[in-house]
C-alpha cells in the first residue's frame, strides 16, 4: 500500500530529479524541462525504477528531438554563417540551403521542396503561416513562393534550431518569429491562414498518443498542411504511405473537413481545409 501511494506522491519530485540529471548534458540543455519532466513522469507511472526511467527518457528525447538535428556545434556555426551573410540575399540563400541539409527532415525534402511548397502555398494567397515543430524548415522561405510581406511564425521545442531560424529571419527581413515551445503544453495563441505540421505527427505521438491529431484540430488556422515521411531515415520504404495516410484520411473525413493530397519522393502531403 505504502508503495502505491508513495509512488504517486514522489512522482513529481523524482521527475524533477530526472530532468535535472538529463539536462545537465550539453547535448540536451536546449530542451525545455517541461518536456523532460512529462516523459519522466510517464516512465515513472509505468512503474520503472529511477535509473531505468532516466534511461528511457534519454532514448525518447533522442527519438523526438536529437536524432533529427545536427549537434550544437554545427548549429552554432550555421547561425554564425547566417549572421555573417547580413542582408546579402545570395549569401543568405546559400547558407540557408546548407542549413536545410543539416536537419534530416529538410535534407530529405531538398530534391522536391519547391514542388511541395507550390502544392501547399501556390496561388492560394496565404499571408500568414505558423510552422509547428518546424525544425529548420523556415530556412526554406526563399523557395516557398510566399509574398515577401507574409508573416511566418515558427515553433519548435529545440532552441538550437531557433537561433539559426532567428538569424535567417533577421537577415532576410521576414516578418516573423521563432518561439521555443513544447506543443504538448498547448498551442501558441493567434490565428494564421495556414499551419504547417510537416512530418511532425509521428514524432508528437511518441510524446503522447493523439497529440498530433489534437494539434491539427486545435490550431487556429483555416488550412493545415500535414505531411508524413514515406521513407525511413535509412531510406527504405515500408508501406509507410498507407500506414500513416489511411488513418489520417479517416480522421479528416470524420472531422468533416476537405483535403487535397499529393505524394512526393519521400513525403505524403495533405492540405486540409477546416
Ligand atoms: C521530424 S522533425 C520535422 C521538422 C520539420 N517540421 C520538417 O518537416 O522539416 C520533428 C520536429 O519536431 C520537433 N519536436 C519534437 N517534439 C516537440 C514538441 N513537443 N513540441 C514542439 N516541437 C517538437 C523536433 O525538435 C523536430 O524539429
């Protein structure tokens, strides 16, 4: 009995301890403690020992954040390169393309990104965008075909990506922002014409089952572009298109929304109209 009650009462304090230990590493200190504590609490609630819970949390942080992005060194030299480019569009574009190749999601998208953005934004007259769980995708702004006055707000749990995105926005003169936020804690306030959730749903669902669909439903935007990876990080297709696509189509239909869908080389994209 004591164990049951004790486990519940101790959970917040021990989740706090796990968070402190996990974030003491320079590899992880850019991740908000709210996310680490959430994962730690889930692992402790599953009855794991402190040691085992901490190990699981580190593994899950790798899966949801660290496996996609380059390390702090590469991202800080990207920010410096973007800063050094000042307002020179040619230099900024060159640095942005190099930056896109650093994050696994945008690297995979490079060969078809213009085609993809033309499908999502082309001639739709969107003047405000919110890019949720953005990674380095905002660096693709020069290839998006949006108007130069478009507002582009970006959100990610990783502040490392954020510093490169901020440097790029300053240099290019984009009316936009980067906010470090954990989407499991809630969505940012303020309406936009379109929200992007590119390759984000499988990651968000690893934090909490159903979080991805909740973001699509709750985000304050008339359109939502949602994409799914159709090739794994190793490059092998595994029937991922129908694995993710079929249930998402069902969710969209059940919500009474309409959508267009297009398959690209490594990504299945839905443009949902709510
Ligand atoms: C597969 S990547 C996709 C990046 C980008 N949307 C793209 O397609 O280029 C997943 C992104 O989700 C971010 N992420 C993970 N958990 C998050 C959370 N709880 N809140 C916000 N962003 C999160 C990661 O840092 C990473 O940049």
